[in-house]
């Protein structure tokens, strides 16, 4: 017969922490604590399998359950020397939920089960404390009516005015008429009256009497906790956290201990170390004369458990340490026992009944990124954990917090979110609003913090984007221009916040019924994609001193390389500082966007808009020194490391001037009239630019453009080499679909290489030649592409776009709906799609290496900095990932995790 009920009671305990899946976190850890001799009120846990059977059958229990429940209850009664429903010596129990993974506040709990008209007098006699008994009873009625009679029955509250809300209002009104401030001021008679009012309201609203039978209460509570697995909150939490529906919850039924028996009783929650900073100090909150829900519900403000963790705002209140020193000492020693046993930071719940301490829960505590890192390193130093455990304790994405200033989580939790968009650039920022790039630049001269708000950004906004602390756009996806640029700079950015209506000419915008003008202040949380009104506090997340040693330790386990996508000397230096082992993508076009790039951009525009070959060739020659200088600076900054320089990629119309002033200037320089310039700009417009005249196609249409870029690379390399440097350029051709394109370009590369070598008196110029794989056809033709390529780099932004047929610029319009309706489980532009895009990658790796076994393979799409995608790349056998500088530590850690995981599965 299957076992559905597991008792816990000191040494006679049946389960333990390893039965997490079957008993849920709460049940398994209570059993573990009971085994450790920690004071835990005895009880039993009903398994998650029983929950699944109950839910699948539409509400009937599996065979054998009823008998096991009865037996466990008798055991509990014997244990406590009390009897459930007994008028003289009544046993009361709590029924709590507990899934495999903690889902805080998402499922239900019912306390004080077993109080009825018969047991109330008995309990009063026993405790001599009628106030406490009626306080417990009014809590039971409220919780039971809400959880069991309303929610579990699927009764929808009208206008959110559910039974709990109605009873709360009765309580509030009652206190007001009596002029009372706190629940603690209610007398025995008050509470008795309230219980009467409560039961009456329950019967009228829900059409059923509150049950006066202990057995009915227990049955109702257990069933309701099971049903709460499928409650609205729990379901949405599971979707967000990707917890499978089939796990189910356990129910723990436990003898009640009372924190509300008077001033020598209390309840509290604590963390064995500080969950925000990671500091090794016992950190928690408590409330005298209260039950657990009071702390969680935030009805009363709890006090710190000890004096060491008091803050300016609560230094006047009395700590548990000062109020009940011996209970506190015991709690402190349980903290040590638990940490030594679990080798983890734990989140614990306790109750003190008449100065006797009981533990009600322990589980691995949630923590910030900073805290994760600090705790991992300290526990390693303390000898609690080994290196691999320490590395695994920090989730790669948590490092985000250490690399950018972030919005203070405390303030954020209290603030009202104005609107949301896609979390495109990390960290937090606040600032004065500007609606054009020029205004952002101007405003930034007098105000250090500016938020640039645009419909979408294009290369002309670059100055404003540089000047701003944060960027907010109404349109665009995760790989839109604004997102790419912001992430590259490590700048806070939210894109595609569709609720915003912007009126740049009027220097204002609207979000719902609120209007914001230039100069008004907003705060952005770029990590979560949330926008807030006014200024929220930022937390300085400068590098923890342990950060470097943690990363060094992780690197020792990592086998895959990590490079950066960087386009300037400055970015290259940032990347190197974060541990980049080379540059995997130098986007040549970005040198025309940067601050002070007006001269270059002007020449490039001349090239693009020139009508005759002569005009164009002259402009190309004019541009070469600029390109050479930029490349040289970056090669120098990364001396001795590979730098992948990509030939010009984007569609030409991205560079043409949109403003009249710029068009006039260009017309004058080219000696043609303005209308002619306008006409030429218009001819460059394409209806599908992402699939148009871009990438290698430009280099084939205008071979002199290819030649100029290649010459710039080789001259820069030759000059550096002659000066004792060790440049390692890799020339990369984008948007290729056929080997003949490579044949064409490579001829130019080889010829120019020889010419430059001769010119500088060198025997050869060491370099590599390779291609991006970003069109499905080139992945499929990889064996041929590898004949001419010494390396491949997967451009997964375009590869995703072209595999799905989703425009990377416009997918923001419908992807949220796809995610909401579960048509896709993740945004494929953020997390590499392992099934389609991934399949193409695997094919290309295999076919490419068949032709050229030492083919070097990397990825330089945005996925190179996404932990799940990094893991995929490791498994696919890539040599390196390349990502924006600020994501390098994340990629390094993700690659270390992947290598550790692989070696663990081998064992
Ligand atoms: C890509 O397509 O993945 C890539 C890196 O190139 P870009 O984003 O510049 O098109
Ligand atoms: Mg691309």
C-alpha cells in the first residue's frame, strides 16, 4: 500500500530532508529538524502524490489515505497527550501547504483548526486565558471562511470584496467605534462579540454555516490546501518561475503552538545570515503576542530580533534578544546547528509559547546577488562548503546586480509601477526626461541624470543615448538598436514600453492618464523592465572585494572561452577588465555612431550618396585613415588577444541623414541640390532592409568598400607589429549565404594582404579569415563555408530572425502575446531556441568541422551573454561565446557552471 502520510515526532520521525519531492519543502525540513532534536511541534505531512491523486480525481482521496490519516492523528494525540475535539483537553492543529520549491504566499494555510463551541470552554479552562482563545477563534473563522469556504469552492469575490476583506472591515469598524488602535487592545468580550459577528456574516455571504465540527474543519482545511495548488496566484507564480504543474503540494498538519498567548509569547521569521548583504549576522523580525500571519501580512510592524541588526528607523523598539534572552539564545544556537547541518543560509519561522521556543519551518533562504556571492565565499572560508558548491551557489544572472547600480529593492517594493517594457539594459537609473537626443545632451549639461525617451532609437540618437543615464523607448525588441547599444554600454534601458504615447514636438508624453513633461523625473529598473514615477533610491553595487577571487575560482573550472562584443578602445578596456579573452565582434559600423564621429559619418554619407564611381572612390579613400585608426586603437588595447573585425554590415539607409540641416550640408559638400540628395536617400529605402542590401552584399556591390576596410585592418596590424605589439586580427564577413561570396571577398583580402605586407616590408601579416553563420542556408552549407573560413561565428540575432521569420525589430509587437498564450516558452531573441536555431548550430558545427577539424567556432549574437544559451553553446562544442562587456562575468560563470555540470554527469 502506498504511504501517503508521514509523521514527525523527535526520534520517531518517518521522513527526512531528502524526501523534498514527496513531502514538499516544509514537510521534509520539519522532519529533518525533528530528527536533529530541534524543538518542533509534532505532526504529520500528507504527500504531494496524495495531492495529485486528489486533484486528478476531482476531489477524492486515494485508497488507504483515510486510515493513514486516522492513525497519524491518533499518534499525534498520544504524543501531545491531548485529543482532537476533546472538550477537556482539546488538540488544535495547523494545516499548511508546502511545495517542492518554495512559492511564498502563493498557497494557503489554516491555523487553530479544532476550535468549536465544545472545545472553546475546555481550552479556556486549561489555559485560564479566554482572551487568547477568542483571539484564536476569530482568526480561525476568518482564515477558514476565506480559504476553505470561498477560495477552495471557486467562489469569485465581487469587486475583490471577498469574505476576508468583509471580515477585516467588520474588525476595523469595531475598533473604530471602541476607539482602539491595535488588535492587542481588544478585550475578551470584544473578541467574543467579533466571533459572533464573523460567523453571522459568513453564513449570510457564503450561504453556509461555519462548521462547528473539528473533523469537518480538518477535512475542509486539508482539501482546501490541496486545491490552493491550482489557485490563481499559485498558477501564475508557477508560470513565471517555470515550476511544473504536476509537482503538487504537500499538507503539513501540526500541533498548534501559540504565539498569541500573551506577552511571554511571540512569533517571528529570521534568516541565518543577512539575505540582502550576505553578512554573517543573524537577521530577523518578531512580534510579541501574535500569530505567524501577522508578521507576513504586514498588519503590525515587527521588531528586529537582536540589537546588532537594528537600524536608525527602529532603534527605539525592543528586540527579542532583550525581551526574552533565553529563548533568543536558544534560537541563536539552533541557527548554528541548522547552518552546520544544511551548509546553507536558511530562512526560518519560529513561535514562542510562554517563553518556550518552537521551530515551525526552515528552508533555503532567497537572497540577492551580492549576498549569494558573499555567503558562498565566506562559507568556503569557514570550511562549510567546497569550491564547486560555492561556484554553483551564485546564479550567473545574479552577477548583474554587482555590475550596475540598482534600484533599492526596498523602495521598489513600496513603489507603484507606472508601466512596463522589455528589460533591455541592466541596472537602474533615474533622471529628468528628455524627448530628443539634442535635448538629452543639453539637459545633461546642467543635470547629471537624464532619461532619454524615444519612440524608438536610431543611430542619430547616439549622442543623447550616451549623455543619458537611462533610455526608454515605446517600440522595439531586445535586439533593437537601443537595446544593443545600451547593453553594450552597460546602460539601463527599457524598450517596447507600448503604453507610452510620446509627443516629441511638444516635449511631453502620456502614460495612461498621466502626462510627463521635459524635466520631470522618472526611475527605470532596466533589469526588470519597470518604470516608476519620481526618483527611487539607487544602491551602489560597486564590486565586492570577493568578486575577483570568486571569478578567478570559477574560471579554473571553465573550459570555453569568453570574448566581448566591443567596438571602441574604451569598450575593449572595460571588457578586458571584466575578463574578456579577446573580441568576438567588432562592429565596424559603430565607429560612425560614437561621440565625435561626425566627420567620419559625413564621409560615409558621401560614399553612400555619391552617384559616380569617381565620387565614391575619392570618399572611400578619405575614410580609410579614420577606420584604420579606430581598428588600431582596439587591436592595441587587446594586444596579444584575438580581435574579430567584421566588415560593414547594416543597410545603407541607416546612415543617410534624416534632418534637413544635415541633408543641406551634404548637398553642399557633394555639389548637388537638396532635392537630389532627398531623391538619393529615398532610393536607398528598402521595404525589407534586414533582408536587403546589407552585409557581404554591400562588399560585393562596392568592392572598393571591402578593399578599404581590409586595407585599414592590415595597415593597422602592420604598424602595430612593427612597433613590437602582437595584434591578432580576424576578418569576419557578415550575412553570407553561399561560399562563392567568400571566394569573392577572400580574393580581395589575399591581394590586399600581400600589398600591405610588401609596403611595410613584412614577410606576412598574420590574420584569420572567417564568416558569420547567421542565415540558415549558410548553416546548412557549413561544410562548404568552412573550405574558405578558418572560423565561424554564429550571429544568432539574425539566425533567430531568419529561422523563425520574426523581424528582430518588430517582434516586440506580438512576442508578449505569444509568451502569454504559451505558444512560445521564452523569447527566442533572448534565450537561444535549442530546437530550431540550436539544431542549425549543431548541423553547422558538425559539417564545418568535417571539412576543417580545427575550425574555431564562436557565437556573437546577443545570446552569448544569456546563461541558458551559454550552456547550450558549451554542449554544442563551441570554442567561445562573445557578449557585451558588462555581461562577460555572467558568461564566464555560466560557462563554468556548464563545465562543472558536464563533469558531474560524467561521474
Ligand atoms: C547577429 O546577427 O547575431 C549579429 C551578431 O549581428 P548583428 O546583430 O550586428 O546583425
Ligand atoms: Mg547579424
